[in-house]
C-alpha cells in the first residue's frame, strides 16, 4: 500500500542498520499520563462552531510518546489517542450545544494511516495489547456519544483512511469519503503486516456496517483498499463527494445529524478542570480516591470515598460542575484505572473498597435518578457506565472488599459487582478502638439496568447467568440496607467471613491469586466477565482482542523475520506457512 | 490436585532427566487417521441395552497416539477422542433405538483426569490447537445428539472428573456425581497448569449451567474442585448419589431421559461401514470425493461428486444405508476435512469444487426434505450440519470454484456458502473439446435454515449480516437455476470471471492467499465466519479458543519454566508476573 509504506519509509533509512536497531529495541516504557487538555494538544485541533464541532487530526511527526519512531502520515501512537480520548470526553461535558462532530484530517490526501508501525514493531507485547485496548475503548466511546448522548460523529475522509485510520472512521456514525480518484479506505493489516486490524475493524465491517461476508474478506486482504462508488456499493462508506463538493456534503450530513439530536439548546457546559493527584511513593491520592500499591503482595487497593454531602438540587449539581462528587469520583476512578493499567503491569490484583456513608451515596444516586433527563446527569451516568466497562476489560483480578465504614450503594455497589469476587465482613472488627457498625450494601436502579456492561446486560444479569429468578430476587431487594447475611442469601457476595477469619481469608485469596499464571487469569476472567449474549463491543474485547494477542506473539508477525518487524525495510516477511 | 498430579507422577520419575527430556522433545507428528470401530477401540467400551447405551471410558495407559507419555488415570489424547467421536457417531446411525447414553468410567474413583499433561507439554503449538479443536467438536456433537437426535447423555461420574474430564461431563445433558467423600468435579487448569480449560468449560459453566459468576471464578481457581452437596448447590452437577445408590440413580435418570426422547421404537440402524479411501501421492480418492494437493501452490482441491442417481424412495435410502450418496458423501467430506487439518498444516488454501448434475443433487435433497421426519434422514441432515460447521472452524482459507460440470445445489451449495469466497465462471470454457454448459447454482431449504452454522443462523444470514432484504431476496430465488449473472446480482458469488480471465484470476487469488501470514488469515477468517450473534458454540471457537491459543504460546505456560512443562516435576512454575 503506497500510503502506509510511505508512513514507514518517510523518515527512516529503509534498509539501514539504524532501522534494524530501532526495530530490535524494546523501548524503555515511559510513565504514561492521561492528563491533557486542548491547549496542550500536539496532534488534534478542536473547534466548535454553534452545534457542530470539528476535530482535526494533524499529528506532529516528532511528537511520539516514546523515542524511536516518527508519526508520519497522520499515523498514531498512544499519545495521539490520549488526546482524542480527552477531546471526546470534553465534547460531552463541556459542549452540551454540540450535536455533530466532524472528524477530519489536517493533512493533504491522508486522513489517517493508522497505528504507527515502527512504534508497534519496537513495542513489547504488553505495550501493544494495552495500546489496542485503550484505542478500542476510545472508539467505543465515540459510538457511545452518538448512541447515548446525541453527539453524532461524521468521519469526513478528505484523504485515505488506512488500517486504524479506517477503523476510526468505522466507529463514527457516518463515513464520507472524498472521491478524488486516489483516496481510499483500506485495512492493509493482513496483507502488509501479518496482524489483524486491532480496533474493531473486522467486527464493525460485518456486524455494524453489514458488509457482505465475502466482500469483507476481499476488502481486508486488499492492501490498496477500495475507493469511489465501489466503496459506497460495498457499504464501506456512506457517501462519496468530489473534492469541490466535500465541504457542502459535510455541512449537509452534520446538519441532518444535528437535527436528529436531542441535545439541549442553550445549556452551559461543565469545564473538566485538571484532576488533583498527588503521589507519595506507592500511595496516590485524589480528592475522592486513594490507591495504595503493595508490591510484595502484588496488589493495589483502590479506596473510593463516598460523597461528603448530596447536592440540594439539580442546579447545585450543575454549579458544582467538575467538583461534584459523582463526576469527580468517576473521573478519578477512570484515571486511576488507566494509570495502573499502563504503569503497573506487575500489580495483578486490585482490591476495590469504599469509605463513607452508604445513605449519602444512595441520596446522591437518587438525585441523579430523579433528573436523568438532564443532559449533565445523563453524561455523568454514561461516564460511570464507560468507567465500569473499563474495569470489565482490565486484565487484573478484581476483588471487592466490603467492610464496616464502606459505602457500597448503587453507583459504588456496581464497582463491587464488576469485580470477580466480593468479600463482605459479617459483623464488626471487634479489635478496633471504636468499631464501625456492620457494613451494609444497597441496590438501586444503577444496579438493575442503568449501567449495562458491554453486552447490554446488567451486572446482576451477568452474575446470575442461568437464573432470571435469582437476578429478579436480588433486584427486588433494591432500596433496602442488606447485611452480610442478606447479601449472601441473595447471592450478591462470594463469602462473608467474620472478624476471626477475615484477615486470613483475604490474605489467602491474595496470595493464591498471586501464585497463578497471570496469563491464565486474564483469559479466565475475560471469559467469565463476558458471559451471556454478545455485542460488537464484547466481541472486540472478548474475541478480536484474543486473536490479535495470539497473532501479536507469533513469529510470523513479531519475530525477527515477521511482517511487523520487516515492514518498511523493503524486505518481505518470511512466513512459516503452517496453519495452526 | 491430588488426582491430576497422580496422572503425571504415576509413570515418570518426577524429577529425573527422563521427564525433562520428554518435556523438551517435540514428538514427531504421526499421520493421524480417524478410522476406527468398536471392535478396535482401546480406550472405550460401548454396550447397548435396549434403549440405553453405556459408553465406558477405560483408557489404556500404553495406548497413546504418540510415544512419550502414558495415559494415566483415564487421561486422554487425540487417539482416545477419535474413538469417542466414532462412538458418538455410531450411536446416532447404528442405534436408532438408543435414547439415553451413560458416559462413565471403568476406573476406580476416577472418571477422567482430562487431557494428558505430559502429552500437552511435549506437543507443538499446532498439535495442541488442533487437538483442542477436535475435542471441542466432539463435545459439541454430544450436545447435538441430545438437542437434535433425542439421544440424551448422562455423565455418570463414578469418580473425580477433572479438567477435560469435567468438561466432557459439562457437554452432557445431565451430570450425576458419586457422593463418596472424595470424588469431585474440578477445573484445575488455571491453578495447576497455567492454561485455560480448553474444551468449553468456562463457557458452559456460566452460559449453559448458569453457575454464578463469582462462584465460577472460585471453582475454576480451586485445584481440588468441589464435591457433594456443594457441587449441586453451585449447579456444577445436577445430582449426587451415594455409591450404593449410584446405579439406581443412573437408571432413574436415563429412564426419564429416554421417556422424553422422540427416537423411533423399532427402527433398524445403518452400519457405518469402513470408508474406502485410496491415496496415490498427493491424490486421495474416496467413492464420492477426491482431494488433490498442490504443495507448490499450497492448495488442496476437494472435488465432491454429486449422486449418480436419486433413491426412488425412503425405503431405498434405508436399504442403501452407508452406501447412499448423502450419507457417504458427508462421511467422506468429514474424513477429508479431519485428515487434511491434522496431516497437512502447510496446505493453507482449500479449493472447494463439485462434479455432477445439479438436478440430481436437488432431487436427492428433495427426497430428504420430503422425509425429514424420518430418523435416518434427520441424522443425515444433522451430520451435514456438523460437517459444514467443521469447515467453519477449519483454519484454512476456503475458496469455492463454480465451473461448468459442477453441481452446487442445496446441500452442496452450502459447501460453497461456507467458503470465504465464491468464484463462478460466467459462460463456458471455450477451449474445452466438448464444453460443458455454463454452471448454475440452485438454492433450496438446505440453504435457508436447515443447516445452521454454530450461531444458529443460516449461512445466507451470515453472508448478508446487515441486510435482511438481501438474504430474503436470495432465499426467494430458491428452486431456480441461477446463472453466474443471476448469482452475482443476488450477491451469492464473489466474482464471475469469464473464460478469458478465469485461470489468471484464480491463480492470483491462490498466490495472494499463499503470500499472507497464515496466522493473520486464521484470525481474520474466524472473525468473519462468526459474524452476527453468538452461542456457546461460537464462543468456544471464536473466543475461548483464541484466548487458549494465546496462553498456549506464553512462556508462563509453554516456556521451559512454565506450568505445563513443570507439571509433575515437583517444581512450581516460575511466572512472569506482569499482566498483559
């Protein structure tokens, strides 16, 4: 593929030893931060004009997150995608007036060449997998903005969209391709790189866009892609437009999308102010969240603090903005998940805990539930939904610890239900100086359908896969304080050790988890967390990701003679032809 | 786990160099044959008593398919499973009177210890993957016998069922466990072996048996498993019975299952006579099927011959038995698929063709359709269904070639629709001495729902994932001879080159396919073939298998210090603790 080859060939001596060294180097992994805002973007421009935003990709070649590669041809690395994630989030919270988003390119004749190949070639297996996971979550977030928030994304392909570039377009609600005789959409991963399109392309081609199965096969094996009328005929894009008609087509499509949107007319956005985060050794403190790493045990304990008070009204919630507990806590949890995933791979077990008053969590939840038609409340709820889905796709063992002083109600109980197991103390810690009363948990609508997992099912339905009666009995207990005995009877917790057994039992669980193969745990957890029916989202994480992980390890892709490593060198990959 | 450890420790010096050598050896792969019958079984006993069959697993320790391991404790390898597959098939065709099948063990206190670990440790990655695929297909076949054929399987666990042993039980309709204070069900793969249960255990636990998600996590990380009343409470088994009550419980459960069955009362079975197969170099000939391997091109051409004549009546079909075309052709295709998969891994592209009279195929199909309530006709139809599903799960590129003289109608057209692409000649081969008339294809009920893929959808629905109208338009053309132009208009074929272009186009397709990474093709094809909704069956092949493939390659499992290689040595695996 001419365009993607140019991506690699542009900056490197294609055959020289410098490139080979770059390819062999497993670059030292930097600490990854997800802090950014539009004033700091290096790769994107965000412009808002009335009800339409334009997000322009214009990747800085020298702006890679890690040394060793240049981001030619609007190719991207994790750093580019961190900015995209930030922009998609801000559009939802800071711009309630925006009903349509145009995703386009600032480069000439190239929308986006996809993930940067020299970056992939030099990256460790774990880095590649984590990069793909985050980019997938961001693309799912784009679809979620259209489906749940009335912000419709138009991929305005003013040049070729290849690989991850076309997959980004596939995540948009509509795709418009310039008809200039050369610009194409393409998935060149299989023919050129010996890997799969890693951000949902295969799944969305058939399950979202309804491309005929044999044409999907032809398309995904045609490096140069498909352009013009054929791209429309094959459903790869929705429309094409000549270059001179392109702006008018963009305007027409965005206006139509905006007209369909239920976004409010004159609402005032909420600024997503910088998170306050202070790290002292292995302890990181946010306003409402603390993470503590125990490296010997291989655990991170996440302590989410409940709200100090409940906003008196919807107006107060709006006035509090990013400082309001439900939004601030979600942002902090999201950030903590992303940072722990990217920076602490050896911390294999996360202990999920809370501190506070369950009644306050329930009251704050009740305020949200009473005003769920409000755009900001809706955004907060959808953000919790997406953050909980990040937990579902996190390759760590998740254990909820429910002890006196905790506040596992509604929104926060859902964090416990996302865990692989739940341990709840039966009674009090008698040796505490001033023992807190026994913990209770409380269900509300956040647990019975408002925060569905990727499959569209509630975590109660996923918990009781074969038993609607059990899921219904649990749901019927909503609104009541449930003791450990109640919770055990309803099947909402795994074990309810008492004071005498608690410390030993939790220690054993943690030690046991740390003694198992991390890879086997990841595979097992992914199978149980995605029980039940499937959607494109669950397929992307449960199936596509697993295949890609496999392929990323195979010598045909990642070996010294594999396609990823030889890409851009002018040498063809040397494949072991045996099928597995 | 005591029992599974005994499996490995029994025959090998647990720490000695002999074991280490066995583990390091990649055993030379024998040619695998699937020919067997009950008189030749080494590992199973099949006994039929009125309407109940008993299939007793009694694995011969020295009966491994490959040298280098002993099949202790009713552990199994591919050879054991080939016999099981044969028995399950014969019960359906040779024993119409059988309504319930008891699966039990001939060993004391051990039902089955699962796949043999030293075998896995010494096997190549490809061998492990292919072994798991076949065992999964056999277990799906057991479920299919219950669902579609009225033969209900009871797992009568007269001892511990561990790993693949318990997964075999999970594939049965009901599970009865002896309550003797020690016999348990267990999935020790994650805690002991650093891999996943590879034959559907994780999926069936939650999606079939409805085990609560957190309990599934506890169970699948508890090496010693669960026994007694807790196993019932957790839904891991349906019933328990003390040893003295065990035979009575088996009788009660099988009688109840038999009473629910719709199998015929006094039907006469069809003997599955040995297949006639002659190999001459790279050509293998069956009565109705020929396979030709072109090693340079990396292709196998499968030529299925249509029926010479159509049985005059249902009675004639019964009288012809295993010699009747629809049964014989399915058996030959099944055998060819299995043999090519196991023995020809470097042959990456299969060209699927037919020879004969489409009207004869359609007429034979019409006879089957007219008598689909007949037990034998039903078995033949279900066998075609399963054989086509084997194509779906085959890790080879499948290209259907539709040329003059072919007979792609109904049953055989479904072979083409299972392919990744379909090429149909538009017109005739003008340079032939006596050119056959242009090819036609013809749809009938076999294409519109009678042979669903693993997802439960027809291959027409899978072909047109986003377009019910297109699937309906194609279905509406059933019964008509469709020319290449018709087929192209209906979207039933990928390309319709004419005589001038045909040879070049097919050559290019084959060369192109051979130039791609076999691993990337396998992943891509699996994603497109399993478009649309999912079932436990599609999850097993599309998701679980992909995760297991990944894990099977990871150093934590397969490396020199990994769990699979260290199993039975007394040394713990040394894990890289970083999560990916």
